[in-house]
């Protein structure tokens, strides 16, 4: 009778289980180690937002100007619809942005009369047309006024001609006037300048017929180098405030290249303290916008002057920012 070798299943099973248990334990230890590492690991699931430093100096000022020169007609209409500052049955006024001309600008540049019909269709479709009462130069900001019919246009324009309409300007000038308040009544004459014109103070023995106009001014605040002024005019002509302040008073408007002096046509150089406060270097002062803003227009609507329409325009962002940087801001 054949016999089979005796097999000890219990001892063999135990021998086989030892390496298996060891591997399981090693795997378990590895998982515990990974878990411990992961518990201390920061999980990044979103990209880091990199905040660019806030622009300063000239770029900061220019960034605060609405880039109307980059806008198409539809965008300009949308912009001006948001800049209505007065409307009644007869009148409509807008807050004109810097660098928007009413007419005469080059092709592709912002020009109000090009969009006027589309603008009217959006805000006053019942009106036949908007009639310009008082324009505003391209480099100025503030109130630009329209009538909703020709009769009202003629009536308000007569009030302007008669000096019954009071216009208040805000401006920043280089220098500090000797008098805190004064009336400038220097006669002005019109001269041709590079296919345009310039208003000069009347010289002695001149035979040119002058314009007799007055500019009232008041110093709101000064810092020893520059001043914030309010100017009031009633019987105005083009460039009156600019010429009276720059050539008559000797305090040119910052950013005004025409009226900083008699011999050169460039914006006025700024004192070192002003350059530092605005964080400007070199010739950057030449690229500053012109700081002249038509802030309020008062129109008498009764023959006795007992009722007046006051149309106000807020200071542009770049203007208010500059006032703060120069420590000239005052409500």
C-alpha cells in the first residue's frame, strides 16, 4: 500500500500568510504616510489673481478721461444718453466730455453733430431736431446746451447776446493771482494763428477793433504754486477766459498751449512742487488735458428775472483727481 507524504496544512498556510501580511502592512503604512503628508498639503484649485499696481502720474490722469476718440457712433450715442444733466419741454443739456468737438473735427474723431440725429431719436423722438444754443470747444468740458425748437433757440441766444446768461467756469492755473477776487476787463483782439485764431489783449495804438468783455474770478484755493479758480462771464467770446487768465492775469490754465505766453505756444511749464505732486517727469506736463470746465449755466426765463434755470455739470474725474493731488480740492 502506497503512502503519501504527510502535509502540514496549518504550518504551510501560516508560512504563506506571513509575506502577505507584511505586504499589506507595508501598503497600509504607506497609505498612512501619504495621508499624513496630504493632510499638510495646500490644494490650489484656482489661479492666483495678479493685481497690477495702480497707475500713477500722467497715466493715472489720462486713464480717468473717457476715450471718446476710440468710440464709434453707436457708443458715443450711448455715452451721451447717460450724460444728460437737464431737460424740460424746451431745453436739453449734456455734460460734454473732454476731446469731443461739436463740429469741425477730423474724420474718425468724436464729433457731436455727427451723432445728433441718432441721439435725438434715442432721447427725444418727438422733437423734430435739436438746435444748438451754445457750443463748447473740444478741449473744454461741461454744459453744452440745445433747444428743442428754433423759437426757443433764438430766444435763449438773444439772452446770451444781451449778457443775461451767467456762465460759471472752474479752472486750475499756474501761479497765484495777486488779488483774491477781481474783474478783468482787458479788451481783446482776434488774430489769425495756424489756420485758426488767437485772442490777444489790445495793444496801445492798435487800430484793430477790440472786443470789450469782462471776466470775474475768485480764488477758491491755492497751494503757493497753483490755484483753483471760479470764473464768471456773461458777455463772452471764444477763448475769453483763457486769454484773460493767461495773458491778462499772467496765470495760464494748466494744459492750455495757446495762452501760456506771448512768444511760445505750448502748455505752461509747471513748478517742481507741482510736478512732484502729480508725479510727472520731464516734458509730461505738455500732455496734460486743459483744466477748464463749464460747471454752471444760469438762464433767466422770466422778463423780470424772477425765475432762473440753473444747469450744473459735475467736475470730470481727471479734474477732481488733480485738485486732490495738488491739495486744491474744496467743495
